[in-house]
């Protein structure tokens, strides 16, 4: 298929507001790589990677908010800012500071990262600099859901997935710390995957992963997927979810070791459609993977791609890729739509 590509220099020269206000004839980047013809059922042959806005330091953690006509929120981690994009209105600042409220500088990635909506529709936020998971009801201020486990600080909560029963699951690598290493002073001395139960109890689910990052549930919530952004083992691991919300047996679900370093990016954020297919970031862009771990193709942005989520009517995939905010019209829908 023919791919329309806009040069990096041309895109970088355009300001985010102007690009975002234009909703037709948008510039495109990258290409759709088809490994299996079954990808056509999920991402049509005419699909394009449209650029909605550009000029960010490191865009991350997108979430669709079905309020006021619908809009997208996403983090710029180094800028300590949550931006808002709405069709026809463009980019505005939604929240600043978003992840570090202290005095002076903290680290190179102090801001918010992963964002999600809980079952009540409140905004859940992973905050690097303040080392916590926060919740913000609409029209109110934020409050802390959790900042520690057994009195020991988290490193820098990275990504989050909300279960239908109200539990909040999140990953805790060290990327927001000044040293970018697990904190030994007030922390628990490692990297973990945690659960905040609906009761408020915080529990460490596993330390099995060296650099846990993106996180998502299968449609039936019986499997928890966690990406690992470790150059020595760039994988996605699948955990069985027990009835009590803990995790049991795990397996390597997807491994990109053979591709790592050949293209920009590593396993990071992910989202899942109603059929259980994973749209997971990795080298090149977004890898489209079946529930049995087979690669169907890639949405290659050509950039280090951080995360993705569903929006609009559930069929539009929004992608945060380094300096870009992009979208792709698909033929599937995300969970919950």
C-alpha cells in the first residue's frame, strides 16, 4: 500500500495548536507493516498514522475522557504536564505540575506518566516526582491513593490498569528517580508490580520483572500483561490473575529480543481490543499481537513509541510516540466500548 510520509523537519516546524485544530488532510508518518493478512480485520489497508500534534519532549500515558464531547489527555513526562487534545480545539494544558509538586528540580522525568479512568470515571495518575498514585474526581483536587508499600516509598509509578471491581494495578520502575535506579534510601530496593485494592490495601504482586512498564488486563480480566523495558530481556509477560486479585503463574508472552536495537523503542505501554488482541509498543512502533502471542503486524511510527489507547467510539487508536501525538482508525474496538 502507498504510505504518505511527512518529513521530520516539516512536522517539527509546525506548532502543536495549529496541527491539532486541523482535522482533515492531516500529515502522516511511518507505515503499517503487515506480517499476516489477518491484520486487515483489525487495521484496514487504507489506515494511516495521522499526526495530531508535535513538539513534545516525551509524550506518554494517553487516556480518552468521554466528557464534554470527548477528549484525550496525555502526559509529557519531562515537562511535568498533562496536555489535553480535543478535535477542532487543539492542544491545551490540562494540569501542570502533573507529577512533581516539590521545590526546584528533581529528575529528568519528574511528571505524570500513565493515566487511566477508574470505574467511577475519576482520573488515576502515575506520578514520578511525587512517587505516588493519585486520584482526581472531576471538579475537585487530587488526593493520594498510595505512595508506599509497608512504609517504603515507591520508585516512580509508571503505568496503571484499573480492574472492573475497583482495584488499581500499577508498575513501579525507577525511570523517574534522579539516579534512574531502584531507590535504596526510603524505597523497597527493587522494582515491582503493585495492587491497590478497592479497600485501599496496597500489596506487592511480584518482583519478577526487572523493569516493569506497561500493564493491561485481558477482556475477561483473568490475565494481566506486563511489559518489561529491559534491554537484556525486552518482553511482555502474562500473569494468571487469581480470584483474590493476586497473580499466580506467569509466562513470557511476547519477546522482541531479536528486534531490539534495530529500530527505536522497546516494550512499553499497551492496550487491548474486545477480542483480546494486544496493541503493544515495541521496536518500531505498535505491535499488533493475537491472544496466543502471534504477531499480525506493526503500526510503525519510526519513533520510540511510548503508549496507546482507544478513543472516540472505541475504534480510534491514539498513540504517543516521542514528540508526537498520533491516531489510527481501526476496524476493531477497545475493551469497554
